[in-house]
C-alpha cells in the first residue's frame, strides 16, 4: 500500500465505538456512516479494504488500540483536543461540531441554567467532550457508555436532559417518535472539530487520510457524503 505500513495485510483496520450515528452505526448487519464512507475512500486509495472493529471509547483518548497494533486508525466522530493530541496524532479536521442540550418534552427544560435551577438530572456520554464540557460548568452528569445508552437514559426517564454532539441529536430527531418525546434545547458552541487519529508518528497514514479529506472537499465527494449521511 504505497509505503503506508498497515497492521494487517490487505486491510485498513479502523477502530471505532458503536453506535455513533450518523458517523458510524450498524444497518442491515453492516457498519455504515459518514466516517466509514470517508475512510473507505482512504482504503481504496491504498488498494485495500477497510475493516472496522468496535472498541471502548476510552481507548481513543489513550491511543491504546493504535499502540498495541490492533488498528491503523480510529474513526469515532472524535473531537481533536490538546489532551488527546498528547497520545495520538490527528488528521486535519474533517467536521465542525457543537454540543446540544436534548431534554424530555415533558420536562420543559431548554438550557443548562434551567437544569441547574430546577435541580434536574443531566446525562452525558462517558469520556466525551460533552461530558467534560458540563463537568467544567460544575455539573456531575450521569455517565452513559454509548450514544444509544444516552438516548435510552432519556427515554426511560433516568435523566431529564442530556448534552451530546449536535449531529447525533439531529439524526435522532428525524425519527417522529423521538421528535414527539424530546425537545431540542440550547446549542452549546464549543467550536470543536473532528479528526481521525493514528498512532503517534504514523505520518504516512496521516498524510493519506489528510489527502482524502482535502481531495473529497475539492471534488464534491465530501458534500455528497455530508448530504447523504448528515443532511443539508
Ligand atoms: N465528539 C465527541 C468526543 O470526541 C463524542 C465522540 C463519540 O462519542 N464517538 O468526545
């Protein structure tokens, strides 16, 4: 694969944490999504196919699965942060995200200020930037292991509101049952950007990923995939 060292012959092995729609999730027994499609193009460039492994989110911060040689890269709608940069190398940013407050319709909650004033229960996905953000604001959110668990916690009334990446909420609210049960509250402009990560020093693979991000933005593929997976 053109001087790009890979952990398994003929494959580009991607670690992710499922489900994280619309970036990676299972549909008809196959892992699909925006991140999956972009990395498929990297694999195609390298003349290999992408294989996706589901791993704990925590590993993306420590880089454990990259360092152990289990995966070539991590793709998980992952925000580039200074702290994570100490353990992994990131591609150029490929997506701008914000956080959103989503509450049960019955709660009437629209902001973190209301969560605090009314002593409501707040949830977040453990290890994520959404969780850190609310912790920095002095909250002690109930931690859920995945985006599915966050949604379920809200649905079953374990929490009154959650803070999670807006594109995930955007996807959930396309389901009419969710749109009836939940209410989108304040947008939290964290200015975060997603990046794919590789093992520290794996410049060859990082360059191959950066090339696909740049080229797909230039040739319209990025826009088409955005439309397909995320929306207009
Ligand atoms: N963007 C968030 C973060 O990096 C959430 C990512 C995820 O849960 N897959 O922490």
